[in-house]
C-alpha cells in the first residue's frame, strides 16, 4: 500500500486501527515502562491512557522511580 497524496487526502482511506493492534501497542508500551524502572504490578493496574502519557516522558518516569527508591 502506498503512502502518496491520494491516501493522505481523505480520512476514509486510512487503515482502521484494529483492537488487536491497539492491544499490541499498549502491551509494548507497558513493557517499555517496566524497562524504565516502574514495577510490573503497578504498570499492570494503570489505564492505557496513563501508560501512553508516561511513555511520552521517559525522563519524568526515571525521576519518579529515583524518588521512590530514595524514599525507601
């Protein structure tokens, strides 16, 4: 499938996001947060929207993890 002007012109020619693709992306983002240092259980309980927001700001997540570690 091309990516030329004809596909960018109309919104109805864009491919649909399938639920399976959304779930795959959400799981990848959750794994990314765990690699940043958040706990797996903590990430599991988060909503997809919160996960997306945190993945966009990795430095903030690393600072949060460092603060929690310093508090313990």
